[in-house]
């Protein structure tokens, strides 16, 4: 038996995490089962109808670029990668009349701890991303695109490459798509282990074959992006939402969610729940409902805390979280952020100091080293949290943690510094007593950390 | 540290160069450097690590300064800068995985292999390393074998089975 065959038995099937019946009105994950990723299956689900529609193929007038962008604006779709920026507005920033080469980039460098949704889109429904990118390219007058995929999900990168071959062979990519005057070349690239490359300008540097160190903004990618050319970058899930919007209209998408928070969103639930996985639900669904879909807190224990939007989002205690709905505005009002939709659930047995210790280690490990406040500050944060966890904390450490976090935020080229500082501030705001207990008693106040 | 003999790498084969060419073709003719990430990972897949010789050959192929290639090798976590065991295992221990026994899985493997984290077994079969977020948090405990194969829901039983299988494969 070859090594590949031997290892195949340990591969995820997606059954537990994606092909379940606990989505609510899914659009992106609708009808997928792990076997039906290929082109003919996607077409059978209505795939590439949106691309045909905008090109005016099979009846009907073609949509203009302005009409496509207006439809996306109307949908209320906001960037699914973490920032939540309105997608239609971003598309309108692209200088469509620019005579030179322009680029479209898909950010599939999914490495924000807690986030695992894009992997399952690309693995099980890759053509929805290809179609979404082709529509975006049409709307912005772009002829070349790249999908930059997280290096750790190499099998998914290979799956996406296989889907690209199918799409090219069927005339959905390449010169004169479906006989129209629209041409679009799309390629896949991969990372190789650098969290920072999820930052859009670091991703561009990486795509250019360099270290992934973020660029100073402005200029923004819309004017100076890949190879210095105008570039639009969106998240995988954002592109995946586009075909549905074009087929059904912006208003219909908006009505799936709530005002200013259109559509469905995929939430990745990890940690202390019975059924970790991805759940596609309408924006604005109560957190309590999402927790129920995930089978509730593991072992029937009490909910203690939730990091609602990936590890960079400030933690929220259970009582605040249980009052939230899952949309950008509700989570922001509660003092955190929806981010990429990664919900990390922690039960009553979890020590917040230990949790923060692990996150702080991650950020100091992944700081690209370019900006002093982040390079030095993330190390300070980790060493302090580490010694508090190990019973060597000092009385002055909490004030110093606050001070270091304060001195990182807003003082770096990219958001990694803020991403390292925000969890610290969130933990100290809501769980300060646990840190104080660690410092005073040199031990943990939580009964057991299993 | 390995001896000079084992650190020597073989020149790139025609087959390897064909794989490089496929990557280079994705990018504009004057942007061959964009393929460096892929070329390095191809070399690592074929040779187990990225040697200085390979970096120089890739630099020549892509028209880059060798130091520019080396910068990429050293910046990204997954490139091996020295020869490792035949199989490299990276276990994710980030918070979402830690909450679901990721750290436990790493320690279980260390115990089973009889090595510390970061070390290679005496027979050269397996190197054990921690990893950062692999973007598969709902599959925890999760690990990578030789960068390209992800293994999910790795209970202690499955970890034992994995080690036994890889040890057997290393002897072949």
C-alpha cells in the first residue's frame, strides 16, 4: 500500500463539519455532499447560470458592468474575510477605465485561528468561487486573476486546480468566455505557512514571490496592487456569495439577512461544543440558535466565554454573547467583532490566562518583524502572559500588559499588531479577576483544565 | 547536524523543471519570481528539504538573486531548512485545537515516538513538530504529514495507527 493510500483513511470527509442538515437556508453549502464538486454537478445545481446571465447567453440582454456592481451593492454583501467592507463599494473603487493590466485576487489564505469555512467551500464547491470571480472580473473589466490558497490545505489547492482545468475546458475561463467578448484567465497559487499573508498587501507581496511583509497604505491595492497594477482582493466566501446574488437579485439576498447585513454567512464553530463544524445561516441569527445547531456546550457544561470572530476578536463573556445576534452590527455593539465568523467556544472549565497564553504565543510567532511595536510588543505580551500562567506574574504586569497593548494598537503598518493587542484587552476587560488570581495565588482559579 | 554527504542535494531533474515551467506559466513573462513559492515546495516534496544548492538552482531558473530565494525559504514556516525525518508531522496546537486535545495529541506522539517535540526518531523515520493554525479548526486534533496531507480527528488510537503505518512505510 502506498503512503498516500495509507494516509487517505485519516482525511476529513466533511460529513461531520459540512454535510449536515443543520444549515439554515444555505446558499454556498446548499446541496453539496463531498462527491459532487465537479463541473457537471455544479451545473446541475444551477452553476454558471449567473455568468451566463450577465453575458446575455441563452436569452436576455447582457448586464452592464454598472448593473452588476449595483446589484452587489444592493445585496448588502460585506467582505467575509474579516473586515466586513461593503463588496459592491470596493468593486466600484476599481478604476475600470485604466488602460493597463488589472488584477483580481481571491484571498483563500485562511489561517485566522478558528476559521475553517473557505477550505470547505474550495474543497467541496470550488466552481462557485470560480464563477464568482469571473463575474467580479467582468464587472471590473479585469482579465487576469489569482486565487491564493493557504499552504496547509494543499489537497484543497489541488482540488481547486482540478476545477480550474474543468472550467477552462468548458469555456467558462479563458479567451472569449462562452463565445462572448469577455476574457478572463484564472490561476491558483499557494502559501507555505505564514499567517501574515492573509493580510491583503502581504498576500500580494507573497504572490510576487517575496517575503509576506505588508505594504504601507495608501496607496491601496485598487490603485497599486499586484505588480503595481490596480487590484481588487476579496475573500473566498465573498466571491462564493456572488452567483446567488446575480441569479436572485440584490434585494433577495439582503432579505435573507438583516438591514446592512445581507445574506447568509458561514460560521466556523470550534472548541467546547458537541458538534464543531461550519454552519451557514442567515445574518442576524441569534447566537443561542447557532450554539444549539452545534449541539450546545460539550458535555452539558456551562458556557463561559466566546471569541466570536476569530482569535483576533476580543473575547465576550457568556451573558453578553447569549444576547447577541450573529451579524456585524450586533457583535460590534457588544464590543467585539464578527471578523471571519470563527466562533471559538469555551466552557466553564477553561482558564482564560492559559487561553490567552496560547493566542499570544501565536501572534509573536507570526509577527513579520517589520514594525517595531508589533515585533517587540507581541513578544512582550506573550512573555508576560506566559509568566502569569506559570505562576511568576508580577503585581505590575496587568498595567504593563495594558500599556504594551496600547502602544501596539494603531502604530503598525498592518492589523496584526492590533489583532495581537485586542485579545489581551478583551481578556483583561472581562476576566481580569482570573489574571489577578494567577498573580496573587500563583495558581489557577479554574478547577480543571482538561 | 547532518554530515556534508547527506546535506548534498541532487541537481534538479528534467521532470522537476517541467513542474517549475507549469508554475511559471501562470504569471506574466517578466514576473517569473512569482513562482518561487511553488518551486521551493516542489523541491521540498522531491528532496525532503530546501538545500542551498536548490535555492541557487531555483534562483538561476527564475532569474532571482539567491538571497531573494533564501529570504522566502526562511520567512515561511513550512520550508525545511535542513534534512528531516522521512515523514514530518506537524500537529496544530493553536487555541481552537488546544481546546480539543491538540496539545495532548502532540504529547501523545512524542511519547509514542520516544522523542521530544522538534526531534527526529533515531531511525530517521519521523520528525515531530508543532504547527500553527492550519485552517481546519473543526477537525481538531489535526495534523499535517509532509506538508501536503492533512489528517483530521486524530484520536490517540488513530495517532498510534498513523505512527505504525509511517514507520512501516519508512522501512520500505
